[in-house]
């Protein structure tokens, strides 16, 4: 019942204003190739290209009858109806359930296949209007609806008054277009004269932090900073950026002034970082610079972060976390206690070996699962007492006086034992090669140079680690001579120089 009443009211209102359907204009569009272009052309039942009539009308719901030649097809576009008719068509009947019927409209020109025509269809409720402006390509708004840039052609306006606003930079105008029932049934011409309104404009500079995008009237106008001129009044802009919520800023423009506006930046999307550490109260550095309190479950902008976690007495660790919008990123980080006495390591060091004819010692080795393999070389610094050499022909003729220095190459195998957190001991057994280097102090002949002896040793390496990766060590050992070459034996027989003996090495070690 309500629908019938609504249709009755529409019919009554249309009967008051409508003069029925009529054609205000029909012409050939000489340069329009739509009817002859692949994709938009159509053919009739005989295979001939159809003609296309672009019908300009403010309404939809029309029915078309082409008589005996018929209609090839129709398509409804945004502002037009495309009617395809056979070539040599002569007349057209148009029907609408509200606006009535136009019978046997005869085309004023010959209809040719593959050509495009334009028809201005009047539904009897208004007139077609062409709008021009004194400033070309001005923005045209009618009754609050933006129509585009001038000139505006074939805009159908109903009977009555229509508010028009046109603008081009600082030129603008407000006007009224009146469509009366007694207007001639032709296209009405409306020309709008515009005025320079620069006295009502102000310079505007809008700045926003973080290189955010600036949007005005639904369009992005700048990034970071926007310079323009606006008419006096209140305006609203919006700042946007990826991974942020847009924020609006409203400001007032004063004419003939430079208006500096600091817009609110978009609100950064954030998430929470919930890291539990074992042990607790670990120190956390974000991106290498900022210390954060993990116990507070910090809120951070979305993104990827590097987190360095440390605590005294524990091995530091670096982790990477991605913070997502409105989500909590959680993790448990267990710090490994620092091993001052490391069960697996590579090391090198130096020290001084105190013994008869001692010297400086360089050493290197590695520990694997507490098994320690070490190599060392001691450069002899201490000199022996002078050794006298005599002839062996039975006359005991004095030949030379020579002093000796002892250098030792040693390989040792041991097992490392952790006594406390910072103190360890490594019992060791080893093999040594001792070599003597002689220097003539009296006489001219050098005897016994490079004499050598082979030894085995037992001992221990005591280690104290004041800091991570650094040991102070003391290594006492007892070396036993196993074999000597002839020269070493002669030197031993002629002096107090013996292979092996007790010694202790003091020094420092770096391990990795």
C-alpha cells in the first residue's frame, strides 16, 4: 500500500512539472570513433556494423523501439545510454513508465553504420545547461555537487533555482541559475563572471614531523611540509604514515598573513615487548643505545629491534624481535653463567721459566672437553758457568772455554679440573727436547753447540681467572732426562749442566 501511494505521489509531481519526453538535439559526432572501434563496436543480424547513439539523459529505465529494423543493443554508462541501431534506421520510439512516451521520432540525419551520434533527451522536468566561466578550467560545483572543470556541457537541471560556486585559485564566484518552465526548449547558456578574491586569502605553511604525508580534501598534497594559499576560514588536514593511525588537525587561516601550522603527527602503531630473563634484573640495551626496563613490559612502535641482554657474571646475548600492532611479543631468555675456567677453548700465552739456565716461554694450545694439549718453546736467557774443553789425546791440552744457554721445545697433555669459579688446575705429562747453544769465552774453537737431550716431564698448571678469557698461571714441573747425544753427555761430564730438573713457569694466558 505504501509503495502504491509513493508511486502515485511521484506521478502527480511529474504531471505538474513534466512536459513529456522530447529530443532537444541530435548530431553526428564527426571525430568519435566509438562505434568503429574494436571492443565498443557492435554488428546487426546481417553482420553490418551498427551505428551508436549516445543518449544524454539524467534518468534511466527507458525502453527503445526501432520499428521493423529493431534495436541492436543498449548499454547504460555513467552519464549516457549507448543505443546501437542498424544502419539506415529511420525512427525511434522511446518509452518511460514515469515520463511517458515519445512516438516515432524520425532521425534528422541519415544513420550510417560504424558512426557515432549524440542525442539530448529531455524528460520534461528541466533543461540542459552549458556552464562557462570567465577563468578557463575553473572548478564548478552546483547544489553542492562537484561537476568538474569548466566549461560544463549538457548538464540537465530541473526547474527551479540552482546554487553555483566556481573557483580557480584566488578567482571565485557565487551565482544562481534559474530554470523556468517557460524557458525555450533549447540548451540554456550560463556564463559565470569570476572575481579576484586575493584579499581574502592567506599564505599557509603546514609542517609535520617524521616526514608524514599530508592529506587535504581527500587527496595527498605533500609529505613533511605543504605550502599553499587558502581562503580565510577554518580547515582540517590529516596526517598519515604507514604503521600509524591518521590524525586530524584543524586550523584557522587569517587573510593577508603567513599562517604557520604545526600539524599533529600520525599516531605510531605500537605493541608490547614481554621478555622474561633468567636470572632476573638483567640489563637490556635496545638498538645499541637505549636502556630499557624489561620488568615494565615496555610499549614500542611497530618494527624490528635488536636487544642486547647482559648481567655481570653471565654471558651476554643478542636477540632480534619484531613488534606488531596491538600484540605482545614474548620470549624467555636464559643467560649462561660465565665459565672463567673454560672446558673448551683455544689459548696462547707467555711467561718466564725459572730453572737452571731458564728463559722466556711462549705457549699455545687448546682445551676440548677439559682435555688440554699444549705446545711451548722456551728461549734460553740464563748462561751456564764456563765449561773448559781439553784435548782427548792424553796430553789434556786446554782448547776453549765455553758458556751455554738452554732452549726447550715441549709438548704436554693434561686434564683440566675446575676447582672454583675462577681457579683451575691441569695435571700434565709431557715430552721435551732440550738444546744447548754455546758461546766461546776463551779460545777459538766452539765445542758442543746444538747438543740435545730428550726428557719426559710431570707437573701441573695452576690457573686463576681475574676476568673472563684471561688466566694468570703457575706451572711447576719435574723433568727427567731420558737420552742425550754425545756432545750433551760430554758437557754434562765436564760441568754441572744436566738434562731436565725442577722448574716453574709463571705467566699469563688469553683464551677464546
